[in-house]
C-alpha cells in the first residue's frame, strides 16, 4: 500500500488500477540518512514533479508519520549509549 494513501486514508487501488507501488527514497528527511517510502504511481509522479520539500509540505501527515517513526527507532539506534 502507498504510504501517503495509507496515512491520508485514500483508496489507492481505485486511483491506480492495481499497479504495484514503487519504493522511493527521500534524502532530506533525516540528516545523514535517507527515508524509504512506498508510493503509488500518482504520488511517485507527484514527488518527481514538485520535489521532495514541496511534496512533504503538500502531505504533512506523511512528514509527521516519518518524524514519529524516527522517534520510536531512535532507541534502537546503533549509536545509542546507555
């Protein structure tokens, strides 16, 4: 399932006619790392057309879910001391 469609509760199969999702990488989400997201064809084209920064501004729920996923995974980081 497309990560954007899932967060925004959109029926991605209806919009994309059961085409497979694409794995895309976002390079500006995390400093020094990249985020991997699954996007339907429509959102993958939108990401390509408007760029990563504006894509995340257009889909703030995706940006929020990516931010929350880094908070939960920060405890499992290789560099966590404690």
